[in-house]
C-alpha cells in the first residue's frame, strides 16, 4: 500500500482556540481534468491540535492508496463554538484540491494462452494486469522453443490500442508468425506503461504448432544394379512436425515428361530402400520420389541420375561366425553375398587379435592397410577363393581371441566389409599345454644346493600352475677316487668310465613360490658332484616340452674322516734312496 501526506495552515480561530479538524477525502482513478465528487461515506479524521498560540502547518497522512490514485480532499476546523464551513470561508483556509500518488510499473500479468495455431503461427491471448497509476501502452511477448530463457527466444512488442481506456482484465490477442511446424513453443509476457516494464508472467505450458507436409526430398540414388534389378535408396526429408510414413516412386525412361514406366505407391518410407526386380537387361531409367506424413504429400523430388541394369560390385558378406577351433587354427564361415550379376572371384579375409584394427563396413573400397605377419599383433590377411563359404585360419596362438572382416570381389568392384559384430563373441582358439621353456639358468651354486631361475612360458590359454624340475647325478668324488686308485695299482691301465643309465629325480614347484622367490632352490645335492638338470611348466591341460638339459657342478665340501687305520707289520725303514716310489703302506 502507498500513502499521501496532506498539509494545511492553521486558520484564524475567531476568539476560541481551534480544537480539531475534520478531513473528508475520496480516491478514484479520475480522468484527467475531471472534477471530483466527494461522497458522504468518505472517512472522517479528527486531528487534535491542542491550544495553539501561532498559526502553524498541520498535516495528516492518508494510507491504503495505490500508485496512480487521484485523491480529492476537503478540511474544516472546529472550536468550542462549532465547525467551520467546508469551503465558503476563504479565511479558514479550506483545502479543496486533488492530489496524485506516483505511478509504478504494471503488476505481473497472467500466463499467456494459445487460442489458435497453424503450421507456421500461433495466436496468444493475454490479460492486462493492474496498471498501477499509468495506462498500459503495450505488452512484450516472448516466444521460444521449449527453453524460454534460451538465447533463441523470440521477443515481440505488442501495442495496446486505445491506451487511455486500457484497464485491468482487458484481453489482448496477437498472432506470432514465422514459426516451425510441429514444434513445441512456450511463451511469457510483461506489461509496459510510462514507468517501464513490469515483472514477467510465469511461462506457459508447451504448445505445438500444427504439422505441415514434408520438405521436398532429394533425388533417389542407387549403388547396386544387377542384370535384372535396381536397388533404389533415398534419404528422408525434414518431416515438418509429423513423422514421414509413406513414399511413392515413379520411374521414367529419361525425363519426368516421358510416360511413367513403373510406379509404386504407399511404400514404408522408413525402409529407405526398394528393390525393382524382374527388369530387362540393359534397361535404362530414372526415378523420382515423394514422401508423406499426416499432413499430406511433399512435392516430387528432382529426377535421379540414369541407372542401367548391369553387373555391379557384390553385396556385403554377412553373418561371420566361428565353426570350429583348435589351439592353432579357427574355421570361420559366412553367408555368400549376392554377386549382382558377375561371378565372385576372390575374398579378402583379414583377422586380428585387436578389434581396433578391423576396417569399417561402410568404408569405400580401397587398398588393404599395412598388414602384419605376427598372429599376436596387427592385421593379417588371407586371400580366399570366390566359390568358398568358409576358411581355415592357420598358425594362430593358442588361447587367443580373434576378430575378422571379409569383403568380396567380382569384375565390377569390391563389396563393403562384412565385419565381426561388436556385440558377438570373439573367435577364441582352444587352450592347450604351455609353450616350451628355455633351459634353467643358474643363479647361485652351493655345496649341497643350487638356486635356479625357472622361466614362465606363454600359458597357451590356461593359467600356469607350476613347474616339474628333474635332476640326475652324473659323477661325483667317489667315482673319481676309484679311478685314482686304479691308476695307482696299474699305471699302465687305461680307466674307462662306465656309461651308466642316469637316475632322474623330480620335484614339483608351485608358480606362486617361484614368482615369490624369483627362482627355485633345489636341496639334497652332494658336494663336488656333477648333475644334469631340466624342467617343464604345466597348466590345467598338461605339461610343456622339457627344457634342454644343463650340467651343474656343486661346490666342494669338507672331506670325510679317514677310516680303517691299522698296523700293516713292522720293519726297519730303508734308506730314502732305496725306497720305491710305490710304498707298501696300505689302508
């Protein structure tokens, strides 16, 4: 609410002090220069001034006003004799005038409503809010697609005709044009007076313009012609607010002015393809198409380029799938594509263990990319005969996953790539026993032990579980001592070492232990003894081939204590020069 302060000078009291004042007033949105009529029901306000020695200014506040209210007021004074007249005595300084409260911008209007729409326009109905002291001169209407605060909002200034008579509740309608068919629009508005724009209304709920017929489609095209068929394709035009559902196609010899040779109506437009079959060989023609939605048919498209029924590149091989797998090869089959009038000559089959190397099936025919010969990385290639429907991929790695793609060749060109579907499983070779291991490596030798490095080979698709270590004693100090004694007894003799069959022993080591210790410590060996050693890795399927053998000589140890010491008979010790080089001392 707003207030107005009224002031007046104290009148001459005529011998008795003024004891109060009576103020009567009326508010009304008066027209300019109109004479106010004060009604008897106006509020009565008494102002108690007490005993006043000098004339002074008296004031009174009027409350509960609105911006732009015009207020008419009169005042009269009273003393102990009675009340003065309202306006007949000028000396009593009777105030009779009109006052105006300052105007403000209009209040917030109601949400604009859509009362009519066409494919390209909407008519909005807006109700004028309370003007608050100054006539409403216009309404600013804002229209946008779904997001009213977006940068693409369309702002329209709507003038209010007869502004001197515009009042709250008056309905204003405005048609907004240049809209798009079938699009949801929202709107808000704000009123304008001489003070400025008022607050915006709440945004309206979305309203959709009516759909319109689709845009004119582009000319149809064809990538595939066979001796007796033409596969015609098209791109859907902009739908203009309603889904495109139907299509009609006409076929002419060379131009649309020629008689219609073929006509197909009511096609499902979303298939984007129609096959014209049972045509004569060397049949040359052009096509045009039109599309429809619920609003009706578009204009006919431009006429296509000329097509002739003749051999073209093959269709795309499809449904690549694995038929059989072994540890080192995979057999893959596919559905033989349509040759499109020319016999299939060969297939390019590429495969890889990394899907990222596969070509894209929509890729235009081009030379093969850089190829690899390593089945563990890169892209590998096989050329397959044109009459085949499967291929065996050799020399693969056991337990690996592979992906493939294939394309066909005929005399007219190369097909699109038929690729391994991203949603299908990879082609995995079967798992088997691990690969062969290298010879064990000696890390450290002790007198009764050896610390060996056992290398973990590729597991061939099944995790390595452990190692089998084999060792056999070849020769040690005992055999060498026997040979020495034989030479002492008979220096002329040649000692031939016996070739004895080795006795192999085995110990099993877990892969966790070998990884943790970074090798394996073999205990229970003899000092100064030569051993042969080898090992193999094993998984859940079997064991790898044994590694090549190595010879290990343990460190020398302390000698055994002598035994069988005895008296061999006494005799004088002969002079040194008479002693034989071979004493008779026995043990």
